[in-house]
């Protein structure tokens, strides 16, 4: 019997919706291009009968869905990427032959992926963790990847220990938790037996490990690399990325709450900034030094647990990295991008850092598995943007095999058909370093000082920052069940700083006397504090890129709100209106103002500063709204600047802080006070408050 063709939603016998291709809307097809007539129903013997095996459309759709997931990265699984460019300031031909540095003003396309290390792909952004900062530069001489972190040193010195480090940091194997946290026995057990990790631990327990956003953190290549000139002369180099918006982190109590309120806080921040045209920017800084400096430096430049203080080798800023485009598709770009320390270009070379050399193997190896075969370099996000010619072929998913008859060399075919050929002039040449020695499985004695730079980092922090490090250690170690591990960590801290060890000992309630761990090299106390290592000593002095949460209710003063909006925009900051309902409020002049957030869904931890603009009647209603009171209490406790109108005063009463208002709480009584409020916001936080409001 001939059946009626279903052409409109009305014709659907089961009540399901059919959306039909008309006009220029493309027709849905299978992967093979066969047009589809019905994407709502499988092929059955009668509407209630069994599904038939010849339903190729159903089978293809399910087959493809079944294979959508690929393995997540073994580390740095959670990440977020964006496109941009690197712009070179001036020719660096005298220090490197790297093509992107030869011409002033030249732009090189870039792709950057930020990440956390330990958490799985779906973990929350504000985990206490190192952040990955991986940059792919699509140069005219091939792709150059600077695969770095937001911390300039690392936990371990030799690649041999990387699998152990990662096993210990990730969820414990028997129970599968905790996720994205180092606050557990396995991590601290391992660390307590690896004194080389102590410098990194100081950084990881500092506020560097809970950044306000990717836009507010530094990046570091970590290892010592080489720059090589066209004449074959080499110098060592360390890479730094310096954020234009300055450094900023959140407090631990905020981090914990942000993870609940918006687990995508960092990725949303980057996405919103780029989409609104406020393009994040970093300057590339170089620390350049020669063999002579390397020899006289207190530590081994091949040891990734050490840094070179900026006071000893100043940073030369040579260009800027701008992120100006979000990805079109998260999977195709951010998930499939494959960074590798191995990807370098003429003019750049490796040093003998044993951690770096292990990485050079590991990335390519893992990506063969993660991306399903040896052809992942041909995925558009990974492919070079310069011409490339080689004789590699076939393998899974070979998309672009070389054309022509000749796939070997040398060959006797003349001209273009015989190519590609090698180029002694233009091709990559490794720096001709002189190497000698016995083949040994041995750590250099020059790597043996495990505590001196940990101490230097600690004494470079302000008392507030030192307090945060102590608090973080107490928090993490309080989650460790085995008391012997806690005590072992304290024994290492005793080699770093007595007051730190004392604070952690009392924070953990340890009663027995702990002796300092035996140190293979005694801690140096002559290393001077380095200002560059502190966030607080390098305040951003700008409110650009920050966000103000403004609480409004019916009856809000429209003139004041408009003024606040104008001044915030003038600073390059953004505003979000937080109201009892997302539908918005009616202002004092009778106009409707839509809100961005409902108050319970947007706690103040999501903002850098807050303003409270309720009407009197609105404030009375907010007094009964627990989320509103918590909003205020947290903003105060997290040392944020608070702008407020007199009608908000009862809310401070209700929150129990009316008597504590300080210089960071600014009444918005006039246009001048709005300017004063936003001027103060340039300091980002009113830290003076912290000692009275500890969480
Ligand atoms: C021997 C030490 C190390 C080994 C064996 C290692 C190995 C790996 C592996 C296997 C991945 C996953 C790559 C992928 O699936 O695409 C990865 C990712 C990453 N690693 Fe390492 N890693 C080491 C040390 C470091 C250090 C010292 C840094 C920082 C300087 C670092 C930064 C990164 C970053 C940023 C990513 C994420 C790249 C992305 O966004 O796709 N790693 N690492």
C-alpha cells in the first residue's frame, strides 16, 4: 500500500516534530551523502514492529556516536584553547636564526591551550593545580611549540619519575578519587619522599595555583633551551609570558565556591573576553645567558626544579602574543591539538635537561594513541601553515599522501618530480655541542640542592602570601590520613623556613618534636628575595578586564546605575546585573532593566568587585534572601571593594558586618564617589581587611 509522505510536523503520526529542509537549508544526508527523508524514526515492520537490519541510516548514526570519544590526555586533560598571533618587536637575528624573530612587526599565527594538570576532562577550573600554558607558533619554518606552565619550575628533575608523579597526584587507583586534587595521601606520600619537589611545592601551595583566570597568569617554558644563530653561535634561553592585565589570583575559600557556582569559570572568562573584543595579551620575555653564566650560577641550568631570578638575568621583552579568536569547534581544535616539545624550528635547540629530553619522547608517543594513528599532524589545527613536503605516507586516516611515482630518496628522477630534497643551508641543524662522558644512570651532584630556592621563593612573598602558603599546606595535609606523611612534609619545611614549619605544625596539631629531614646540600640562606616571584608585590594597577557584580532591585536609581556602567566601561572592565529574578527590575524612572543573573545563581565569588544598589523596599526584600546576604558577606570576607548606596545599609546589619565597614567599602553618594570606588578597584583587593576576616 502506498503511504503518504510526511512533509510537515502535522503529518507526524506519533506526534514527533519533523523539521523540513526548505529554501537554502541544506538537506540532511548520511556520511555517504545519501539524502535523509526522516531522522526521527527508525525503519520498522509496522509502526510497533521490530527494527529492520537494513536501516543503514540508524546504524550509521549510532555507529558514529558510539565512537565519538577519544582518550583524554593522560595529563592536562582539562583545557581551553584560542587562536591568535605573535608579533615580533625587532629583529633578533644576532641571537637566533628562528624565522619568526627576523623581521620587526611580523605576525605569526598562534594557537594556545591552557589547562590544569591533574583533573580529568570534566573537572572544575579552580582546582589547586599547575596550569598548562602551551603555545603553538605556526612559523614559516615549521611549527614551534613552547609547551609550558604557569609556574617556572617543576616537581621532578628526571623524566624517569614523571609517571610516578602523575600516578601519585591523580585519583587513587583503588577508589577512583579524589579527583583534581592533590589533597590526599598518595600525592603527599610521594612528595614527602622527593625533596627535589620542595621548590615546586612552594609555588603549588601559593596563590599561583588558583589564578583568577588564564588572562591573569604568567607562562614559563621552564627548561633551558638554546637559541642558535645562522652562523651556528648559541646562547641559552628561558621563555616567559608576561600578562598585560597583570597577575591576579583568587583566595582558596573563593576557589572552592567558584568551583560550585561556575566550574567553567576560567574557560568562560577567556571565551567572554575574546568574544567581546577584549583580546588577552602577553609579552614574550627571554632570559638569555651563555655557558659562562651557566657555570657560575649557583644551580644547574639543566635542573628544571630551579629558576634564574630576574634580578640575575633580566627579562628582555621581544614580542606580544594576542588571542583574538575563539575556536569554531572545541573538539576539532582544542581537543585534537597536539603540542610537543619536540616541535622546534631552525634557530632553536634543546639543552641537556633530562626532563625535557624525556618529554621529547612522551608527547609524540601519547598522541599516536590519543589521536588514533601517525597522521594527526595532518589535522588542520596541527598542520603547519608553511609549505611542507616529505615522503611519509599511509597509516590510519591518511588524508593527504604525497602525489607522484617517487616516494623514496635518493632517487634518479630529475626536477620537481624527484623532490623533495634536503637543504644543507636552510635545513635544521642541531647545535654542535661538545659532549663526552661515561654512560651512567646517575643524577648530577649539581642537582642536589633541594631547599635553597624553595626558601628563596618563600622569603620573596609578602606576609599575606606566606600565610596563604601555610594555610594551603595545612588544608592539604589535613586531608592526609597517615600522620607519618604529614610529619615527613614538616621535616622538609624545617629545611625551608622555621616559621612556615611552625605554622604548619600547629595548624595540623602535631605535638611531637619533628627533626629537619637530612639534606644532601644544606639550605643556603644567602639568596636574596626576588620581587618578581611575588604576586602581591607586582599589583596590576589596572581594573581592565575585571568584572563588577551589581546587585539591583525594583526601584534602583537609574541615573546612578547608568553612571556606574559608563565608568566601568571606560576602564575596560565589564558589569553584570544581579537581581532577585533574571527577568530584571523596574527602575525608579519606571524603565525595565533586564538582569544578567539571578542572585542565588551568581554569588559574589564570580566578581572582582561588587556594588549594592537596592532601593529601600528592595533592600527589605533582600534581607530575607539568604543568597543576597551571603553575596555581601563573601565579598567582604574575600577583601573585595564594595560600592553601596545608603539603602543597602540594613543589609550590612543583617550580614553582621555593619560595624566593620572599612576603606574598601565606598558609599556611592555622588558621581565623584563612583570614580573613587572604581579608582580603588585598580588595587583589585582591599587586602588590609584580610587579617580581620579569616575564613
Ligand atoms: C618528563 C616530564 C613530562 C612528561 C613525560 C610529560 C608528558 C605529557 C603528556 C604525555 C602530555 C599529554 C599530551 C597529549 O596528550 O597531547 C602532557 C601534556 C602537557 N604537558 Fe607535560 N610532561 C612532562 C612535564 C611537563 C612540564 C615540565 C611541563 C611544563 C613546562 C609540561 C607541560 C605540559 C602541558 C602544557 C601539556 C598540555 C598540552 C596541551 O594543552 O595539549 N609537562 N605532558
